[in-house]
C-alpha cells in the first residue's frame, strides 16, 4: 500500500520495475520534463494578432515543470557547478526576480541542498510563497542598496555580499555572467525552435533579462541561417514587468552578445498588459506580463512584414494573480 492506502503493483521480486518511458510520458525524475530537443516545449500559433502574411507563434515555456524558461537555465547552472566541484559543502545564493529562484530552489530541494535567494522590490507575492514552499530562504531587497546609476540591482549586490563575506559557505551560480545560461538555450531552446518551424523561422523575439535566452537562441539560429532577425524587447524605465530589464537602470549582463541583436523594441507597461489581456481572452493563453510585452513588440515590429515569427513566452499567468486583479477590476462592466 502507498501512503494514501492504494495498492501498488510489484514484481515477483517485491518491487516495482516500471522504468522511465518518454513515449508513455513516464519519468523517473521531474528534471526529465525540462525542455530539450527530444522533449520540446510547445509552440502555438496566435490568431487575431499580426498581418495575414505573418505566422506568429509563441513558445510556451511555462510547460517546463517548475513553470518557466528558467528551468533550463537552472538545470545547466546546477550541473555546471556540480561538474566543476563548486557545490561541495556549499549553500547556494542567487539574485532572482522569481523564476530562476523557483527553479533553483526546486533543484536544490531534489539534491538536498540549502538555498537563499535575494529578490528585488515588487516581485509578485505568489512567487515569494512558492520560493518558501520549496524551502528557500528569501531576502527581499530594497533598490537603494545599489549604486545610483544602477538602482534596480540591489538584489544582485546583496547576493554578491553573501559570497564576499561568507565565501566558505555560499556559492553563487550568477546567471548574469555564467556562460552555462547561454549554453542552455544554445543547446536546447534554439534547436527546438529551428526544428519546430522546420527551419522557416524568420524573426525571433525575446526580452532583455539575464540575456541568456536571447544570446543562446540567437547564436544558434544565426549559425543555422544568418538571415534570421533577432529582436530584443526592453521595458520602459520604472517598469512593472518581472523578469525583464531596462538596461538604462540595470547593469548590462556580461553574457549579452549585442552583435547578435538586430533591433530593440521598447514597450510601455500599459501596452504589455493590454496585450496580456488579449492573449488571455482571444487565444486562451494564461501567460505572464512579460509574454504580453514580447508579443506586443512582435506585433508592432512585424507590421507590414510576412514570414514566420517566434516569441518566447517565459512563464504562465498563475504567479501574477495579484498583479492581474487590478486589470480585472478596470475591465469589469459597469
């Protein structure tokens, strides 16, 4: 009997011998559900957005097991630290707007490791709850911890201070500078998009965040076809779009390769949230606000263009219910 009182099938030797089988979607470990070219996250065509000659797709990264594109990054960061022996006897500390922290916390829980995360002001309450449920120690961080020229980098500064002050205790994966972040998307997300579009992708859209996604995917796609255009999406200063960065108020991640970026579209919050509502109501897609920003940028930039465009949808909308409550109230009839 299992813990719920249900009988379990066992072999003649007295133990269950059902192994992993991807065709049956049966897995030995939750980590096996993280996207890769043999097990890609889905791409879905959008209706009602863009010109008739444009095929506009979103890649739904919230189908990863911990809910975002950062599952890929976190897995590569953890494996890289393990491979280099940097996790031995150490606790993990990492700055995050939530998604990387959630994925790292889940992986740390699976490995029996302790993790602390530093988070900037304005992170949705739902993400903080999830981090704590996974056993992470959460350190909310005021923006004024950081130098005035980079007022949004307080969480990064605090995480670095953990390592500086207690280097014998903590290791920081450092998603902003760690090339394993880029490699995750060069080896998985990029090849998936190429295969899923049958090599027909013309335009790729992703947000400025840690910049691992846009650098890794762009590097792969441009090696496959140098004509692919890569467009970065940047929020306005003082924005309320978790996971995205305005590079005027935040330091530029060291892993960003600007030579791969063909254009940048800046998106105001109101446009991002308006598109998020459209994606919910016209396409049934429960997405986070960064997806709204990226799809809005694509709809503007691709106006009058034809071809195949792919937008990253970094995460789902369930972690932003407190943010969306204001939108629902504003759009209520009467």
